[in-house]
C-alpha cells in the first residue's frame, strides 16, 4: 500500500495528504483549479491551509480518474457530498476507502460508511477520526487518532502507511463508534461556542461537555457503537478539542450565535464548512427515529433556526430534574 489518493483539497484533506506524503507518493483531487495549481506549482494551498509549505511528493489534480491507480483513498469531502463524489469516482472493490469526513447524510440519515458502501460495494471501509486541527497536523505537531476498520489486516496496513512520529493511529474495529463521535462532537462544539459567546463561564462549558458526551453515548449505543470507542480519541478526545478552542470552525460559529448574531449571516461569511451546522438537524432526526433524547442537539437546531438564545438556554436549564445517567 504505497500510492495514496486523497479526495478533497480543503484544509483537512491537504493536511492528511501532507501526512501521507512522508511515506510515499500522494495524488490529491481538488475541485478548485486554483488549489490544484497552487499545490503543483508552489507546493502550497493558500485557499485552505495558508502558511504551510507542502511536501513536493503531493501531486494535485482536478480529474478523479487520476486517482484510479492509487492503492487506497482518503475521502475528505464534506459529508453531504460524499455519495455524489464517490459515484463519479473510479471506485474499486479491492481499494480501501478511508473516510475522514464527519457527519450524517441528510434525507437517508446514513452514516458515511453506509453511504460509501452503497457507492463502492465490497470495498474495505475504514474511518480516521480524532483530535486533529488541520493546521497543526500539517505542521507536524503531534496527535493521535482512531483508525477503525472491521478488517484487522487492512487496518494494520493503513496504520503502517499513515503513521508518522507525530501522527499516531490506534487501530480499532468499531467503525460506527468512530463515525458517531466525529459527527456528534461537531454539533456539541456549536453549543459550547454559544456558552462562550454568551459569557456563561467555564463551569457551564464543562457541564455542557459532560452532558453532551452523555448524548453522544446514548446515540452511539443506540446505533450499535462500543462505549469504549466513544470514550477514546474519536469520541471524547475529539470532543474535548473541538469544544475548547475557537480554532474550531464549529465552536467559532457557536460563539457568534452566543453573541446574538444570525446563523445565516455567520455561515455566509465563511469559505470553509462548519459541518455541525449541517449535521445538527440530521442528527436530531436520526435520534428521534431511534427514540434517543438529545436536548443539547435540539437546542443547537433551535439556535440555527433563529430562536432567541436566552430562551433556548432557559429551556435547557429548566428541564425536569433527573438522576445523572447516560
């Protein structure tokens, strides 16, 4: 497993290409012609990862067919476009698809692994997820991630190919758990941002993270995930990171909501995607389908729909008292 293809030229896709390029050739597909040109000519992605010199082993292309010879694909498109992109790509039942997008497909309520399985029947499906700000990963700052795949041999090969001194993959077989953690934490980060933007204090933020993790557990267990996975890098680890820094696109969106700004205005100002804004209503629909109570997720959906923030906070704080449990 030598030649790696990366589908998606945003910040995270480019950072993963940088990681993979340390171990061999990488072909990165990007939709934007200026991204392709910048990577091939100047070894930079100024549009999405400014200030980070890229490994010359990364070759960019705007043609998905150029990824046909790659041994494995890292799929890093926004969650709502994953199925459409894979339908256009030269998929192969023998080529592993490593899903690095975090979300749930609108309409179908499918996890990304289910969407990928529909688009590439028989292909080995893996998930990479964990505490990973793209700029830090691309600069070689250390982190660790979950690399989940039901096929232990495929997981071992992928981990060996992607591992670097500052990028440590931990193998797991719980694909669903790794996906649930990555999707839910984005929604919870919006809620944490709203707490910060409203100046509600550190106590409130810590309490929200803890109760948000309880929501993640409830939903994950209902989907068949392992609680240990949700308590690991792809769940709790990523949740702590995303809820603790305004570098998080989702948390910064929530901060704007906490300051009283409209979601539509905040999203219109952004070039990059805050996945939690797209995931929140889909996650809520999936939770209702499973009979899972997710009040913080409901609050985020209400805020995105324009509800008054003080009313939303008041409704959360005045829910009936109950025993602390998942």
